[in-house]
């Protein structure tokens, strides 16, 4: 019953506008499942608890979303899997964005907070808060779309249904656009920080923070991984933005291979990139000595993830 090319069937027009591909769903369930399992082991081994509500949550939601699409490929008339995949696959990458926000704050601590326009703590609070706002707005839009489908008969589309779909799409569009702006700001802050570090031009001097960390090969690998994952996330976010602008029944949302390539593949590659270039391996606390604070401990010495506590 599956069709990779997304051939339309009038009986399914109010759902996916095509029958979801079974083999694509199975492939992504396997790849996201393996990546999430490995991320969980890595997080527990290196005691990086902030990965649980970020990268690992993203992987879990992706598995749930693609499992729902597999369910739909075999039962295309059912509403529950359709609604579940709307919510999970729209929201999942937001958690992955949060992981990059937190990771950049840790790198700022390693190289020297004086090169950052915001302190690592403030940086984390601002960008995690923006991520949560984007998450809530997108979730609201997705829930409106799902309620519209659930409350109206599939065979008799009407103007009220179309109005609800447009409203949900516009709200979700607002959330994903807000997220895109936040990612752009994140990239700008990161670029300024790295340029100031390279040129040794600190923004401020704060007693106890005036140290300059070493940019070794492992730290460079983490930065390259962050850059790559951010590119993947931006591509996916732009795709989702175009899809929401085009409308729920538009050409973009009705073409399955676009969704597979620019949503599923992009997030899958981002997840696996972080598996390979894992911060637990590349950012070992013992390899990056800090000046001690007033309590005699370094900023990361306890390993309890002050970034998450700040939120």
C-alpha cells in the first residue's frame, strides 16, 4: 500500500495527501532507534544528564513519529497515527536545537567567557527559553491541525476545516520562524565569540574569568560537529517553513520524498553526527583545567550540568 512517490488518493486527501512509505518508516525507526540507544549509553557513561531532555528526547520523539507513519502505511484511514506523527515530528528537532545551545555554553566556559557577549549562564537561559517558546508555539499549531482533522469528516472538506488547517499552519509557521531566528542569533553569537577568541579581543574582564583555554583538535572536532548539525537543522527548518507557507494541502506537504529527504534525513544525520563526535569523548573535564571559583571548584567539575539548572 506504500508509495514513495506519494501518489494521491482522493480518500486520503485530508490526511497525508499520499500513503506513507513503509520502507522509509522502517528505515528511520531503525536508524533513529540505534542512534538514540547509543546516545543514552553515552550520556549515562559520561554523566551528561543534559542530553536526556535534549538529544535523547529528540531521538525518542522521532522513533514515535516514524512508528506512527509505519502504522499509517498499513492503516491509512486511521486518525491516531496521523495526529501522533504531526505532533512528534514537528516538535522533535526543537530538543536537538537545545543540545547545541547548551554545548556552545560549555565551549565558552572552556575557551574563556570573557570573549562572549553574554555570560554562559545568561546565554543558556536566553536560548533555552527561546527554544521552549518555539516548542510551545509549534505544539499549539500542530494540536489545532490535529483537532481539525479529528473533528471533521474526511470525505466532505468544508471551509471551516480549511480555516482551521490554515490557522494551525500559520501558528506552527510562527513557531518555526521564531526558532529559525533564534538559531540565526545563536550562530551570530557563536561566530562573534570564536572571532574574538581567535583575535584575543575580550569583551569584558571579570575577576576569576580572565583565562584563555586551548583550542585543541578535540575541541575543533566538537565545533565542526556543531556546525554540521546546525546546517542540517537549518535545512530542515527552512523546509518546514516553506511547507507551512505552502499550506497543509500544498505541493510541498503532498510530496513525500521532500519530507523524507529534508526532514527525516536531515535530523537523522544530525543525530548520528553527535554520536560520532560526542562531547563526552571530546570534552573531558580533566583535559581542560579551569581556574577555581570561590568554593574551590571549577565550573564543570561536578558534572551536574549547570546549564540545565539555570533554566
